[in-house]
């Protein structure tokens, strides 16, 4: 009888810890990481002007090509883009004479919105001006409102 009682208690404990795992799994699902690819070898066209930081969701090649050009070299080609299957999230800093890098920290789903967290690192002055930008490519299956959050 003691063995049956012990097995019954063990079964209850196992079920209880299983329920805790389900709860923690559900909590994590509210902040799901979204896969993305960095779009390389593109530049901001000199016809595009912005005085402040700009964040964009670009869903067509016409929108994209109005702002960005391809920087093809002998060894590297621009990341291929297929707007029928994906879209581009862009962060564009204003033209300046400082060394500026924009780094993407993560892209997640939070409460039915996509949240792109990024950081901007400003370096020393340079002798030339640049138009810093960072681009990522996201699959169309991850659609919705995009919130851009700058982190320190």
C-alpha cells in the first residue's frame, strides 16, 4: 500500500512540474524571436534626404529602389531581395561627417507587433560625409505593425 501511495504522489508531482513548463512556454511565446537576414551591399542614394533618423518598412521594389542603390563589387554582390516573399526594415541616419554604425540587436514579436531593437554608435569625425543605414530582410509570414526601439 505504501508503494501505491508513493507512486501516486510521484505522479502528482510530475504532472505539476509539467504544468509549470507549459506556463513558462506560454509566457515566452509572447516574445518570439523572428529570423532575419542583414541586407548587404546597398547604399542610400544621394537623392534621398532626411534631417533626422528615419525608420521604414519597405514592401515593394519601387519603394526600395527610390531610396537605395546597389553597391556591387568584384567580390561581393548585394543581398538578393524578393518582395513577393519578404520585406525590408531600414534604419537611416542623417548625412554626417562622423563614423556611425547602426547595429541590430534583435527582432521579436511582442503583443502582436514586431519590435526591432537597435543601437547607434557614433564615432569620430571624418574628412568625408556619409549616409549611414542598416537594412534587414524579413519573411512575409512575419507581418504586422513594426515598432523600432533604439537602445543604448
